C-alpha cells in the first residue's frame, strides 16, 4: 500500500486496528538520494489591513502557530508538526512512540524539498503517480470489495 499523505495516518491506523491488522511504514526508498515533498495548509495576513486588524491578526497567527496548537493540529489531522519545538515536545514524542507512522512521516520531512513551480508539474505528477501505482500493483478500492464484507476476525486479502 502506498499512502501519499500523512493526513490518512489516524484514519488508516484506526481502520487497521479495528480489522485486527497492523499498518506499517518506512521511508521512501532512494537510488541516489532521499526526497520528499511537503504539503499542508498556509496562514497569511492580508496586505493593507488597518493597524488594529494587523495587530489582532498577528496575535492570532502567533497563537495558531505556537507549539501547543501545532501539536494538537498534528495529532488531529495527521499532518506533520511544522515547528521543532512541537516535534521535540513530550506530547509529540508520546505520539511517535504510540504510533510509529507519525514518526516515519516526521523523519521523512528531513528530506523535504519544494515542489517545482512548473505549469506541467500537475500533469507530470499524474503520470508518475499512475506509473508508480501500476508498479506497486495498487488496485483502486471499490466500496463493495469482498474483503470489506468479511467478519473482522478473518484475514484481509
């Protein structure tokens, strides 16, 4: 199985646990060098706000990007913490110990680089994704697959 976003960690971990199966993860293999992209959400302040709005916005942005909120957001969404203070916090370290997938995804960020800003990037990505899935023999999930109707105590296949 190939998971393209850490946002699925919580959902898939829970689903596998309910099914009595284990979900594992590892860093992406590399022939020459490791690599990863980083996606997620952004926060910005609009230009030309009145001074009082700028101050209120800045206060909110500082709160929203603080260690505590970063950790909480990471745990809820599955996205990786964006602050070293959050990664190194005791709460996040406990999460890493409890669910190794969070730690693997976090470790992968060491190799993150910006995505190319080319117009054809999206189309190239679709082609590569299709080829990668074909190479990994990933089949699309259909809602009525046989294994989904099996009792939980049976092996998934």
